[in-house]
C-alpha cells in the first residue's frame, strides 16, 4: 500500500507565538521545500493557529461556548486562522505543491467541543487529483455550545481515521515530547502516566503538549500510531527515516 500521510504543523512552528500574529515565512518555505519532494501519493496538511487565532479565541472565550448576540469572536477568530491558512497555502504553492485551503468552519460540526461530522468526500477527490488539502485548527459550530475551537490535533485524529492515513506526523518546535529535558522515544497508554510533561508558556486554548498527546493516544487506540518530531527533521519523517522524536503507539 502506498503511503497516505497526514502532517500537522504546530502553530509555534509556522508563527512566532510570542508576537501578535507574525507568520514565520522562513519556516514555511523550508517546510514547503520538504513537502514538494515527497513521492507519497497522498498528503494532507493540518496546521495550528499559533499567534494567529489563539489570542482571539481566548479574548472571546470561545472555550466557554457562544450565545446569541456574542458571536463576534467566531468571525474574528476564523478570520485570523483563515489568513494564516492562506499564507501556508501560498508557501506550498510557490514550491510547486498543488495545495488548497479547506476550512473546518465550513466542513465540520461539533458537539461539546468534539467533532461529530466532517465532510471528507471532497478531500478524497482532491487527493485523487494529486492535490494537497491544507486544513487548520478553527472555530466550528457546536450543537450544544453554539461554537467551539477544534484544534489541529483533534482534526488530525478525526481525519487520519476518515481518510485512512497510514502515517501521521506532527512537526513541532521541540525535538519531541520532553520529560526532564530528554526526548521520550515512545509513549503508550501505559507509559503516559509516568511522564512529567511541560506546557508552553504562550496562550494555548487547546491544551498544549498534553492535549496533543491525549488526541494521539486516542488515535493510537484506534490503530494508527503517530510521530512527533522537530520541524528540522521533517524531511527525515517524510522519507520514512529516523527523526529522533517521539513515537505514540497503542501499546
Ligand atoms: C487552534 O489550533 C485553533 C484556534 C485557536 C482557532 P491548534 O490548537 O491546533 O493550534 P496550535 O498548533 O496549538 O497553535
């Protein structure tokens, strides 16, 4: 079977998380060059929000849901992440990748903060045409709460299953999951409780590294392992080589 890869680009990789929505163009062009040479038949890119979405989501308290008359935050947050998505798509396209932005606000529905539906037939069609869908953490309408934030990591978990991806990679700004400064080579549900995992000091409404691992352990329980590595090792991950990071497995 040929590889179908889902690749998450952390928001801290593609933006400067300490600034007010500053896109890291140098990082994006390096990533685009790595993706442009992948021989894989299918690759889906999912990216986080970093400083283009997290501060807005927090300001409008989207984690607490949205009531009628308080919907401004939906538009403001979606605009911020969509603008970042356009930058990611543009970087990929200038490297020759047939990238196309897809917004979860339009394709997905959530309930109590979790995706309950996400149209994927159009994604299958894009992949069949050799295109690279570029999806992102977004605000999504929520059946119970009005609206919620769906992280890129939650999208990875959902779409890896829906699109039957056999390889899942998460490019971050650290060499892997760190415990006491050292990379943890493998995480399983059994070893998870023995770890001391730190969190980012920047605004992160979706749970930082802990939230990421929870999603990936859920994915591993459904039969798909994943790999967390530093973005500088993206080429190694895409080539199926050792990347020096963390493997999340079902145990
Ligand atoms: C967050 O997505 C989306 C919004 C805040 C709208 P992520 O949670 O995947 O973003 P990063 O990777 O942590 O920045």
